[in-house]
């Protein structure tokens, strides 16, 4: 999960520093979260529930990182709609 959370937080902080509003800030976070989640396909999990599958998890996105990315994407969508 942190593989998506940390990059999204960094991207949102950078967008805030640039003076962007909530919508663009969240969009930057969403983009970074999905990139982080995608990167987990190349990793063997050593923490959390995903660590139980070991090397069998290679080629599969971490479910926690994916869930976080969907959650952030939904929040961003709701902010833009509202």
C-alpha cells in the first residue's frame, strides 16, 4: 500500500507548492499512486498480507496499492464533480 501512498503524497505536496487547487493536486496524486501500484508487479512483497505469496506475487499488482489508488481516484472524481 505504501508503494502507492508515498508517491501520491509527494506528488500532492509538490502540486500544493506550485499553488495548484484541490482538483489538480488530487489528479497528480492519482497519477503517482497508479504508477506506484504498477511498479509493485516487479517486486516480491516482504511486508503485509502480500508477503505470504512470496515470489508467486511477481507480475501481479499489490492489492493494497491498487485499492488505495482506486480510493484516491474516486475521491478526486467526486471533488471534480462537486
